[in-house]
C-alpha cells in the first residue's frame, strides 16, 4: 500500500538517489552532476510550510516525491508555485505520480495558490500526460534552453489555474 506523507530528514538519502538517477539518465532535470546529501540538504530545508515536500512510501521505502517551490522570488509571484514530481525508476508507470499530484494539488488549494507552473523537458510524454490529466495547459515553449546528453533541449511550460481570483497566501 502506498502512503503519501510529508518528507522527513531521514528520507533525504532516498530523495537524493531518485534525483541523482534523473540527473544521470533523464532530461527531467538540467542538473548535470549528481548531488551529495549536503548539497540537497539546502534544497530540503527550503521546503515545508508554503512549499510542501511530500513523498510516496511503500513498505518503508520512498518511491517518489513531489514539491511546490517558489516560481520566482519577487513578491508579486507569491501566489504562483512551481510543481515538480520525481518517481524512482522501477516505480514509473504505476500511478505514483497521480497520487502525488492529487495530494500536492489539494495542498496548493489549501495554501491559496492562484496558479501552478511545471517546466517539462520536451519529449517527456509521461509527465505531459500526467499534467494534462489534471488540467494543466501548455502555455509556451522555451527553445534550446538546456544542453544535455549532447543535444539542445526544449522546455515546455504547463500551467494550472487554481483560483480564478487572486488570494493572498496564509
């Protein structure tokens, strides 16, 4: 049975392992070098409160995670967050992303976010399907903004409007 819960510091090694797999094998992130626990600790500490970090856990193992992060540090963007989801390689295609997305969207609404943004590297069909299933719309493409695996990568931006009127964050 899969449990969705807030991440705790003891999850950090598994979070790093999932992320490092993506760095080494996928275009889902434009980081090029695997990260250490110490490097990822700063990222971990930046989450919580208005920027949740949640994990999917099964039989005591973290098999995926999702975050809301600041879209931009300027004050006018405070009701906009960037959504990211990463799934362990042996767990992809099993509905874990759906469970994480459901929980993160629920939290985004509770936190009074107005809109969510996801940057998805062009060609990531699984992530595009997941986002479209939840109502995200393609709002633009940035051409050749990352160079990974010997070729230029495009990033497609998907957006979900949560509230039709601006609401201040708690």
